[in-house]
C-alpha cells in the first residue's frame, strides 16, 4: 500500500492526496486485501477528524430507526413524507397523505438492537403522531483479570409526542407547516454493571416545512421542490454531559418525476461551548428513485468524521410497505447482519379526507365537461359547489371568473347585434 500513498503525496502533497488515495483504492480493490482497503478508507477520511466527537449522551437520538430516512443517508429534513418525519422534521406530519403505523427493527453493532414504533395521522391541516424508540445492549463487566464479574442489559428508551399545523394551504401552494416534538428519554445502566450511570432527559424538536414548484419538467399536482428546517434535541438532562443538539436545514428536488435528490446541512451546537464544544458540521445527501409504482430504491451518504453509506429498497403494496436498508460506516464491517434495518408501514388511510378530495375532483371535472359542451351556467354551478366543499381549491374560482367574463362578453355582443337590427 505504500506505493499508493506515495503516489498521492507526489500528486497533491497533503490532505487532498488522501481523497485521491480513496478513489484509487476503489479501482484497485480487486488486487488489495479487504483489511487494507478498510484501513486506507479510514485514513482517507481522517481529514474530517473531530476531537469533539462522543462528548454527548443518549446516542440513540442520533441513530436512525431505519426506513427511507436512513436509506437516504438521513438527508430527509426537506422530504419528511413518511414516518421518518418523527426524527427528521416534526413539521412533516401536517403534510402526510395518509395515516400510518410503522414498526422498525434495526440490527445495530454486534448484538445490540434498536426497536421502534411510529404512529402518525392528519385531520385537515393538523398533523400529530407519537413514537417509541428502544435500544438494547447486552453488556458484561469484566474484572482486572478478564473474568466476568457482572452482566445485564443497558437500555435507552425515547418517547415522542408530535403536533404540527399547515398554514396558508391552497390549490397553488402546499402551505407552510410548523411542527413540535416533545421528547422524554431514559438510559438505564444496572447498578451491578456501573453505579449512578442511569439518566433522564426532556427535550423538544422544532421544524418548518414548505413545498412548491420550481423548474418542474413533468406534469403532476404534487410539488417538486421542498425546503425544511429543524432544531432537534433541545432540552435538559440529569448528569453533566450535554445532549446531542443539532440544527438541520435541507432541500429536496425532483426535476423529473421518478427521481428525487435531497441534501441536508447539519450543525451541532452546545449551550456551554467552552466546557462542552459541539461537533463539527456535516453534510448528508440522498437519492430516491421510483423504479415502478410499487418499487423504489434509496441511497445516501453522510460526510463526517465517521462517514456512512446507506442503500435501501422500498416495496409498496395496497395496505402496507416494507423498507429494508443496509448501512455501512467505519465503526463496523461488511457483516450483512450489522446495521441492517427493516420497516413495515401499515397505511390506515385518511378516509374522510380521501372521500372529500375525490368529491372535489369529481365536481371540478363535471364543470370542465359542462363548459366544453357550452353549458356555462351548469359549469358555474359545479365549480361553486367545488368551492363550497373546499374553499382552498382556488383553480375553481379562476374558472368561475373566466366563465362569468365570457358570459358577460357574450351578452354584450348579443345586445349590440339587437341594437344593429333595430337601427336597420
């Protein structure tokens, strides 16, 4: 491996050579042992070394449950369009299409497991949800002579309550959603393993989310551009170590219908930076590709001291979906069991919302048909009923205004023709 390292320093002489080394390693991996590859990849990313890593408590708050949130490398602040909103952006529940219950299993490192459940619902513009997140870590305490002296299970439990509201929503604008999570956390360390290490914490998350059309090259009523902001894990805790507070902002963009690109900028922060300095900023990027109406794939990358790459697949059926992910970072290995997650989403449906939207669409379509047949008064009647059912369906008002002007113009022309006949 020394000749590759020397080549990198000859070309650029310094930190950037390590990135070049990483690229070279990818293309020469067939001739290099697995351990060497892993070591040199780790060396390549040592330029992102952060001396403040690991100073916060409750790491469960930073481990994704799974789903598309993890599959896109956690670049989900601006998407937040399924159960992953509960960890990425609390404003997302006000824009969800359907009610959901999501069950998560995440096989983490070695024999530790992360389990979770998320419920989300929406009534008109009001979204709400709740979630539970549970980390179990079997642990054995060894004595001075490597003899087991005690054992037990270290656990972390996170409970979340969510509420959000979507303001200014209408036919042309998806609205501005504002959301809040209230969170409680408890870490239990058995006294026989280590005394006085159990802690409790209370936190809040805050988020903003909006969607609109921008440089859109396909036809759809869904918006193709999203912007999200979130501040997470702000709170107080027992004990001295700080919480992993972070500010995230992101965008998501679909320039063609099957493809969505997303990028997040994450900035950890601390209320006491002199004693507990925050970690460095990091960036996450992800891609979501709809291969068919029922199959999509996701991949993502988070660039930080311990970067990770994720690859996922979602299979959508009539009433439920299955999302699987594999996540690799430099703290683990290519073991297919470690860092593998499964999410099962059960869609409950917005029954009243769906019925209302279907009725609105039907009335509007009947108005278009009547207008095309020259029955303008009937068209006006259909569109006025559309607005009575949904006042935010502003395109119906636009067609009403156009039709009324056309009727007035037609009546004016008929009156002039009558005047000309009388003069003759």
